[in-house]
C-alpha cells in the first residue's frame, strides 16, 4: 500500500485499527495482527467485520474470525488471498502501520456457550477455517471444560498446514496454558493433494474411523460424550453436519445449546 493511500486512510477510516505485523505463509495464505479496541470484549471463537475502504471511499467489509484468544492484547486474523477478490486482493498488501476498519461487534456460534457440557471436543476445519479454533485452542476455558480436545485440519498441501502446525507446537511452551494442553490436545493435520504423513479429508477420516484409530480414541462420536465445532466451506459444513447427525448429535446455538455448532459466516474464496 502506498504512503499516499495509507495517509488517506488514516484520515478517513472509521473504526480504525493499526496493523502491527503481517506474515505471508504461502502464495495464497497470510495472517496479520492489529491493535485491539479498548472496548472490545469477545468470546474465543467469535468473528467481527473488518476491511478497507473501496475505490469510492465506502467501507468494504467481510466477516473474519478472530484467531487470537479473548485474553490477548492484540487481534490476530488468518486469511486467504484471492487475486480478484474485492477485499483480499487489497488486504493482502497491508503493511505494519497501515490501518484497517474493524467493527467491534463480535458475534458467532463457535463458542462454548452454544454447546452442552461434554467430555471430548472436536474442532473440524479446512483451510482458513482453522482461524476460530486458533482462538479456542489458546483459551484456558477449553481445557477446563473438556478432558480431550481434537483439532482436525485439512488442506491441499503441507505448506498450507504450517499456520496450524506452528500454532500447536507453540502451545506446549505457552506459560498460560502449556500445562493444561499437555495430554489433552490431539492435533490431526491432513493433506488432500500433496503426500504427507497423514492424508485424506476430514469427512473420510471420520467415517472410516481412521482418525479414531490413529489417535487411539474410542469411536465413533457419541452424543453423550462428544461435542463438535465445524468451520469450512459450505459444502464441507453440510457434509460434516450429515455425519454428525448420523451419529445422533444435534446442532446447537447460543440460545439453544446442543452437541455441535457450525460457523455460517465463514469467509471463503470469493472475498
């Protein structure tokens, strides 16, 4: 972003927050951190509207899950890059010191309050759908509520898994939750196009029982024990919903907690 464009935005952006750091993971994936509004309170797993001004000077906003936990002083986001996307074609070029629009009204269904108490919690995600779970796996409440936490994340290539892998590897050294994570968090990354240690779609590894066998867990899911959160493409969400409901789990909401929840505002490839 040019110095002129940045200066213009600093004068005109409503709900402006400052970009603090940017990291490009692959040609199609990047993450960034920005300042957190002092008034912002959110539950880990929720999303906010963020974006930039368009060519006409009007806010161009999309829903983004907050990838940082609710105790963090900064906000982290994880995004796909779409060359022709109205927002990400420009958002991917932000630099530290630039400003973005962030509407501080968090909402979402991927929160603990939308689930009934259980023993095992499954995070089921593809691509940048891992973002809300990046928040939840860093939240002490997750490990206080559940005996086991399973993070399943599927991407096309190994490089696309790096964000989640680095995140999980760092958890065990985290001074806040390192001891809580040990023995409770099971990380299950898989690829679908590039050969890797573990392969296959989330749906296939669930229905075949492979994930249960690989992790030494009792399967299949049981509504008396298991809870799940789902975040990916619309097709992925529908496929996983069918599997979970086939095992007797019911979809919950903030107003009516049940055994699983799905993020309906996930930002996909058209942004």
